[in-house]
C-alpha cells in the first residue's frame, strides 16, 4: 500500500506527464525534430515522401481544423437552425468565391498574397497557443513575424524552384488567360526571401529578448529553440515536406487543441474529461464541411493532372489558398480556451 505522500507524488508525476504530452509543445517539437532529422539524414526520403504530410493532414488535424469552421461559426453566433447557419456562413462563402476568382485571374499574384497571409496566420496561431499575447504587443508581433518568416521565407530562400513548384502547377492549371497572368521572377523572389530570413531571425531574437526582460527567461529560451527547429526544418527538408510537417504537426494541431479546450466550440453535449476524446470531437464537428471539401478536391485533382499523392497535396494547397482568409478572420473571433489542458 502506498502512503498518502507517495500517492500524492505519483498523482503529481502523472499530472505532469499528462500536461507534457497534451501541452502545446510536445507534439509540435517531435514533428519538427522528426522532419528536420529526415531532411538532414535522408533528404532523398524527404523529397520522395514530400506530399505525404499534406495527405495525412486530410484526415488528421490539417483539413479538419479548418472544416470545423461551420460549427465554430454557428456556435459563436448561437444559431441552431440550418437555414440560419447557412445565412451566417454566407460571408465565409463569399470570401471563398472572391479568392477563387482572384486565383483564376492572377494566380501568381494571389499565391504571393496567400504566402504573405500565411506568414501572419501561422505566426499568430502559434503566438496565441503559447500565450505570448500576455507579454505585450512587441513580444507578440516580433514572434508572429519571426515564426512565419523563418518557415516560409527560408524555404524560398534555400530552394526557390522547389518551393514555387506547387504554385507554378496551380497557375498552369487554373489561370483563365495565361498570356495576361503575371508570375514572379524566381531570382528576385529568392533575394527577397533572404531578406525575409534575416528579418525573421531579427524578429525572433527581439521577441525573445522582450520576454526575457519581463522575467520569462525559460519561455524566451523555449521560443528560441522552437524558432531554431522551424528554421532547420525549412533549410534541410524538401520545401513541400517542410511546410507540410509544420502544417500538420504544429499549426493544425495547435488550432485543433485550442478548439478542444474551448467550451463554446465543443459543447453541447458536455465536454469529455479526456483530452484525446475532445480532439476526436473536434474532428467530428468538422464533418459537415469535410464531406463537401472532399467532393471539391476531386475536380481540383482532375484539373491538376494524373492522380497521385503529390497531386492530392497540391489540390489541398489550392483549397487552403481559397479558404485561409475567411478561416483566419473567423479564428480572430475565438474566445480564450477555458478547458484543461491550458497553459
């Protein structure tokens, strides 16, 4: 039989272990280290399987974290009737339509705008997940820009042709009039990306210093380690693989985790006590949009060329290009998480 003190110690250790694996860092750091290690040790493997993180993200975290938006919108507004939910989602659909028309009109310009928005979207989601908001606007926005630039600017600086390849394929398939569409010069894009890398490193360091001065030295060190892991992944792995690993294991996981910890999103019925069961519930509430999304991916794949894992990954990117703006704006309206595990 365990004494009372021993029981408390074991309970404390168990709670600490649960907090570790269910926290905002454990899985993301594991995915970053796995992806970076593959890129360093076996770059050919990362290139060969570059599309698979996006393919896996169709079912786990990736596509579901955005497809949950239908239910998120309905629960934030309190609408229960389908017709009222449809009306409430009209703005979201309208932005999707506008993005689709822009993509067809000028795919090259739209791709660059999408990448710029993604820098902010990835960075802001991570800043919220790690509660950097609490350390002031300078620390927050330095982190946001540092995180987004160290991922996306780095892949374009180190491998511009490979990084742009999916967007070139998308432009060729979707451009309404190829003779009038504008495409960036990759040499100029690479030079601009190197400036982005330098700026990203500067922002990352400045943000960490701001947290350090506020007495959050441990967290400042952790942010610098995570920034380094992101940069290593972007430098050494194939661009599609690097972004896919970050999207699947960092961004989409953290957003799904946030939804799973937000009572207004996953209730009713009452939120399960188990964290994993709440993650599963988030995937469940994504189904109303997941089904039409999969149907939309079929003609997109057909337009892109012969079906393969790569074609499916690029088709997913097309869909993210169309939906990221309304998804980002809806995410800005989410309340602070109020269910464990929270930081």
